[in-house]
C-alpha cells in the first residue's frame, strides 16, 4: 500500500510539470507560426510595394522636335522642344538626369550670364549623364520646334518649369535621332522640324553642373 501511495504522489507531482511543458511547447509552436505568417505578410507587402513603384522616363524625338514624359507606360505630357542643329546635333542614347538646378548661371569662355532674361539656359537646368548636355529653358522661345541648339534640348521656360517638378535625379532620358514604332505611337505622324543654321557658339556651363551645350 505504501508503494502505491508513493507512486500516486510521484505521478501527481509530475502532472503539473507535464501540463506546463506541454503548454510551453504549444505556445512556442504558435509563436513560430505567427512569426512565419508575419514574414509572409511582410514579403507580400514588399513585393506589392515593389510592383507599385512607378517607372518614369523622358522620351525625346529629335525628328519630331518633341519631348514626352512617360510614366508607367502612359504618356503624361508632350512638349515642343528645340534640338541640336545639323552642325551640332543632339546625342542619341539613354542617359539619366544627374543635376536639377533652378535659375542656372551661364558660363562660357570669357562670358558669365547670371539668371535673368538674357540667360540662354532659361530658368531651369536638368543636366544629363553625358557631360555637357542637358534639358533647359531658353531666352529664344522662337527656336522651339526647330533644330537650333548646340546639342541640348531647349524648352519654353514655362514648360521646363513644369517638367522640372515632375522629374527627379536618376530618371531616364532617351534621345532618339530616328523615328521608331514607339515614337510614332507616342507622338503620332508628323513632318520633320525646320532646320535652323547654328553658329559655333561657345560651350555653356550651368552653375553647379557640367559643361553644357546651349
């Protein structure tokens, strides 16, 4: 009888510890499952956020003398521009915006023109990753729609001011010197721009940027 009583006492003592251990194991398992669910949710949210990041690019058609802002495959706005003259053509290729300068100063050998009506760069400068080239305003609005610049893309001041607020450093800028199916879809079919002879003016520099071709 004593042995039976002692055995019952030992089993009774073990029972709370067994229940506690089981409870802890279940809690740990539930915690691990919850963490796994949280990780899955975070991964899903990250994937969704990645997909929601918009893609923005500036597309310039040299033959059309037009610039389009394209976001997520949709044309947001189209602007008329001046492109490089035949003697100083705009470069072709894909570049990036590396400078955003308000009220740029124009520098050339022996010439410094502060911001103002006489400034050839207008009111804004978007410097490109190809040194010396950019998208900027102008003090010659009549040149817009023509092949008139020294390689840069000129815009009316009001247009570059609007575009300036819509783009950011790192955005892609595509300069196309030949018509493509995509350009035809973006800009439609149009005749070529008027050619304007351009003299060999000195290179320009936007304050804080690279040497520029006006």
